C-alpha cells in the first residue's frame, strides 16, 4: 500500500509538471491535473479544491517569469488582477449552489470556436494591434466575467483570457500569454479561498503538485518567450481541441446524454 501511495504521489507530481509546462504557454493544465487526481482516487470536491491550490503555483511561476522579462507590469495590472480574484470567488460561491450543466453543454463548442479562431485568423503574431475596448472597460467587464467562469467551472479559462486579450485588448500573442497567467492566478486565488472555507483542500497533495507546477511553468514560460507566437499559437489550438474532445468523450456530458450516445 505504501508503494502504491508513493507511486501515486510521483505520478501526480509528473502530471503537475506537465500541466504547468502546457498551462504557462497555452492554458489547459486542468486537462491533465483533474483527471490525474480523480484516477488517484481523490473525491471530486477535494479534486476541485486541491486543483485550485496547486494551479496557483504554476500561474505564479509563469507570471514571475514573464514579469522578469518585462512582458507584464505587475504593478500596473493590480486592479485587473483584483477583478479576476473577485470574479473567481463569486464564481466558486455560485458553483456550490448552481449546477454547471449549461456550461458543460456549451464548453466543447466554444473551445472548438477558439481553436478555429487562432488556427485560421491571419496575421496573428507577437505584435500589438488595434484594441476594441479600453483598458478600464476591459478590466471592469471581461476580466471578472472570465474569472467568474473559472470559479464556476474552470476548464479553458486560459483560452478565454487569450481570446479576449488578442481580439478585444489588441495584445500580441506573447503579451497576451503573459497577462493571461497573471489573471489566471487571480481567479485561482479567489476560487481557492472559497474552497478553503469549505474544507475541500488536501494540503500535502496540493503542495507537492504545486512544486511540480512551479517547475513546469518555469520551463514552459522560458520556451514561450524564446519562440513567441510560433509555439503559442499551435499549442493553444491543440489544447482547445483536446479539451473539447475530452469533455465530449465524458459519458456524463449532457450533450451525449441528450443524444443517447
């Protein structure tokens, strides 16, 4: 039993490292960590709470790496990060009383749409473009809305932030990735506080996976900064499609239930 427990811890650490690596570039780390924890026998509620703990380490690691290279100004982005915290906290509170069936129906199709956007839209690069929303309006509306989604459901949050930064804020791919990690950290913190109050956090597992996340995010963010849109764009497309496939492959997905397949 001890050997099995040790093997489970090692596998969870490896899963967290890979998730941190992928998440620091394109988001979607939950695609790896959530199934890994469920397979290890962790109950669903504790899986969600513990995932918010460990994912903070990856988001913080990537944020610091991008900030050190000047891709995100932490001081200037404090108000936007605070709105993400607020959105994540409110979303987590809603998740305790409102079923997420509608989100499970919409998510796969939204992720496919995001993949198509980044896969086929021409001239996507690391250069900034014309913004459609002011910085203030973007931070007051789009950021808390996506943070709210992260607290309620979670998968694909990084992809939504990326889409918003590129299409509405006019950010280049690398800059969008850097700011996505900061706001993802904020929404994770907000949701984590709520889960912490419910007692749904396994600290030993969360901290071990957090170390894996931190190291993986350092590796991934450095690779992203060296290659920019050349690696961010294809990995983002693959991640969105993989997450959509995984959601639709779940026998409990409402779409499959309705169609009887």
